[in-house]
């Protein structure tokens, strides 16, 4: 379901993960993904949903469970107020989108996880 390079990346990072298909999307759950300081939990399950055309197709958004808030003010991060059901669970959606042309043919799961980490760090501020 995932290209070998993406599986190798997850293994090299030591991520406890599972892969499933839902509605034509490749879903990767990373269990106990460490969250940056400034969020209400030290870790959460992280869900990324990759298009069926992956890795050519650009990913969009990511989700966490349990939901998190900023510790500075107790508020949910901007554009992370929505809950969505996926894979039999309810997830907090982080609505984050790459700009036109930002996804390159050489990009992969490591590229997307770098974006996710950056966006979580910004959300914690």
C-alpha cells in the first residue's frame, strides 16, 4: 500500500504505525506521535491520509487523537476545531494545505511528515 521508501522511512524513525485503506485513501496512523511543547498532550495518534495516486498526488491535512489545545491559552489551534470520523475513530482535523506547485514529483512521506511537524510546532505557539 505504501511505497517501500515510505515504509523504510517509518521504520527508520521507529514509528509504531499501521496502514489501512479508507474511501480510496491510504491511511497511515502513527501511534504515540510525539507532539511539540505547547500542546496539551505530549503525544497523540497521528493520521495522515494519502491520495490513491500517492506519491504523485499531493497530500492534504492531517488529524490527531486525542484532540489537543494550546497550553498558552487553552484554545484549539487555528483551523483545528473540526472533528471527523475515520477508521472507526473521531479525529481532530488540522486543516493545512500546500500551495500550488509546492508538491514535487520527488516528494514522499518524509516530505509530508516534515510539513506536519512544522505545522504542529506553529500550532503550539
